[in-house]
C-alpha cells in the first residue's frame, strides 16, 4: 500500500471510530451524498413545492372524461405521473436533509409539509381509480390493449383484477382522507417507544454504570459477559412490561384499523387484503409457516451448539444474540470495504460492479456518523434521481455487509428506473428484499471461499446461521403470530396483552425448543416489533431471503446464464406480479422448495461448524 493510500485509510478509520461524534461540516464532502443533484438548495425546493401545490387542481379538469378515449386517459396519466415524480423528489430531499441532522428543528418543517402535501395529492387523485372502474369491463379491457396506453397496460389489467375491492369515488375519497387518522396507532407506538420510554441503567463489563436506550440494550445483549447480557435483557423489557396496557391498547388500535380497511374493501381478512395487493396467494404465506414449522429440528440443534460454545448449563433467551466467536476481522477502512464488495459481487458481471463503483464515486452514499445524524442505514431515492445510500459506517465487517445489502437495493432501483416507465418502475417489498439479500449471500459465500483460518471461518459460519435464524426462522415466527392474532380478533377471541404474552411464549417455545429457558420478560417482546403496525409485512423477509439464497446459489453454480436471468429480473421493476418475476428469474415461491433449500443450507452450515468446534 502506498503512502497516499495509507493516509486515506487512516483518515477513514478515524472518521469511523471517533470517540466524539464530529459536526457534519467537518466531514469531507467526498464521504457525503450529493443531495444537490436533486435540488441546488432549499430555495429551489421551496419554489418547486409551491409550484406543485398550485398544480394539484389540474387533475380535476379530467374528472368525468376518462372513458372518452385512450388518448384522454393517457393525458391524465401523464399529468399525474409528472406531479408524482416531482412530489417524490420533494419528499425524498426533505426527509434525507432532516436525517443528516435530526437535532436541527428547521430541517423537520419541510419534511412535515411535504407529508401533508402527499395526502393532498392522494385526495386530488382519488377520483381516478373509481372512475376507471366505472367503465364497462369490455371497454376497459380495450383500453388496456390500446397502443397509447401500452406503458399502463399492466396497471389497467391489475385494476380489472381488483375491481371488486375498489369503492365508489366518494368512498375512496373518504378512505384517502382517513389514512392519517388510521396511522395514529403506529405514531403513538413510535413516540412511546422512541421518545418516552426510559430504560434502567446497567453496569458494563468494567462495572461502569451505563445509561440505556433501546439501541444500547440490544447492543449489550451481544456482550461476551453473561451477567451484562442478563442485565441488558431485563433493562430492555422493564418499560415494556410497565406499559403493558398502553401498548396493548395501541396494538388493539392497529387490529381494528386493519379489520376496518379490509372489510371496507370486501376482503375476507386483513391477511387476504395485504397479500392481494401484490397478487400473492395466501397459500404462499401458509406454506412458509408450514415448511419452517416442519423443519424446527435444525434450530434446536443450533441452540444446543450455541449452549456448548457459550459454555452454559442451560441456554436462556438473553444468550441467543451473543457472538459465539469474537469478530476476528478488526477495523476495515471504507476504501477497503468497497474493494471487498466489488470483489465478491463479481459473479454478477462487470457491468454491475462498474456501476456500483461509479455510483459511489458520484455521491450516492452518505457514509460516516456525525452529531445529530439519524441512526441506521437505508437505500432511497426517487424515479428522477439516482439512488442514495444512508449509512453510519464504523469500520466493522457488519458495516461492510450493510453496505453490500443497501447497494443491492440501490442497484435494483437503478436498473428498474433505467428500464421501466414510471408506471411500472416501483417494485414491491416481496421482491425488494431479494436484491439486497442476494448481494449478502454472494458476499458471504465469496468471503468464506477465501477464508482459511479456523476462528474466521467459525465467525462467518455463525454469521450465516444468524442470518437464517433471524431472517427466516424468526420472521416466520412473527408471521405465525400475526396470522393467529388477526384470526383471534376476527373471531372475538383473546387479544388482551396477557393473551398475547402467552401466545408469544408458546411460539418461542415451539421455535426454540424445550431445552431453552423462555424468560418471563420476553413474553412482552411482541409489543416492541414496529413491523406489526404494517400487518403481514414481515413474512416477506423470510420469502425474500429464501428466494435470494436460491438465486445466489444458481449464480455461483451456473455462472453467466444464471447471472443474466437475475440481471433481467432487476430491470423488470413492478412490470408483473412478484411471483411471476421471481419464477422467470428461476425461483418458484409457490412451492416449498426455496424455503427447504434454506433449511438445507442451515443444516450444512451446522455440520461444518460442529466439525470445527
């Protein structure tokens, strides 16, 4: 490594591990995303905001005229898309600016205003779908085949498929206006758990008293010292148990809202309503749960390996996140993280890798933590912008994996927007997690193929096991909980906090086995899962991981032909139903085969791990 490269790495390592969070202005521009690619400054944002708000009434001029001709319908769609693209840009910019420094209240104002304008846009456009569906089916079918509406053909056919679940114009307007109120349960949950909850302090490994937050308690659950893990576990669940009834009432609000909207739209259940949005058969959901629950023996085996490696007499729930092997990889500078990603994503082809390089060189990523910066990581952007990656990079292999994951999302967006019109560029969650997880599986497989040392291999094997445990087994358990809770609510059965606590206990006992102690505080864990406020969302992590594993295996085993099919999948966006898009890529999620393949990989990883311990 030359002197210049060493200097760059040293600078990056310091930015990633600084004891005191730097002010944002002190971070070099090369490590910050380029939001000025969207708007030059706040003044330009304000002008665009005002112009868009003034144009929303333009859509009303088309009311009552959509059935006149395909050309007239196309004219409205073009206007709506133009306004929606601008709205997306405004929304993304305002929110990403606020995430740069959440302590700056001035940044929150634009984010709040564009959220309100989004609801105004939905209300202004609420007449479109009911009016289209008031057309005779034969005429609408003709429109869906008209050359002028070619880019909207799938969308129109999808409207026809869901016609019985779309309401009258007046009813759709009311539902659009009610969406803000319907989100109250989620908002209350968020404020209660993120702002109002206080977690008891604990003593760390050195006996120092540490102030706790939810993120910190989760971090200390990974401590190598068992007494610290136990203290963090008890701290985490103390406020949840203290607020059991409030959280129960909030959860009940979500159940009522889900039931209300599904019944308004004439679905048999919230589950059916959630899955029908992407034309996913309910059998896919049920098959996932059945397949995993028929293959729980490998999980019990993993829990026993975990008990032995941690050298405890009886495993407890506060032991399941503790690393079995300390991270042997040490600090990884940002420039080295990028090189690792480029190397292990090479099976996807030179074009894919070159575009990831170009994206990072052209301001896609906001990399290091700074004072006031939002926590976590994500990929975002809009149809008319390049993708953006938000990170808080702190030099660990885990952060490298986060980069790989978010780049998967960003490249999916890049190829989809490049190849699809606005109407079909957006992809659903069912396929979104496939692109990110395929990257992860390829990266981890590549790193394992180059890793010879026993401790490093053990660490990576355990990482794979944890990925499958938390993303497939655990999220499927969440899916089973949701299915049962909504069934109970529909039938007037017990959904009280105490009833949910017992259900949660029973599921954990089933999934983790008889030889682990299910600690009493864990019974409130259902109350801290934010995704439950978007009903029947979490199962897609399990299906996505299963599909991604199958695709990555195909790419590694078959090479270029499989990679080409996968790259074609990335370009398809939302131009077909997700089940069909994945089938064309080589995975049929209507069968148990992809989930069974993940279970097999789990077992093979257990075999190698046992041979090394």
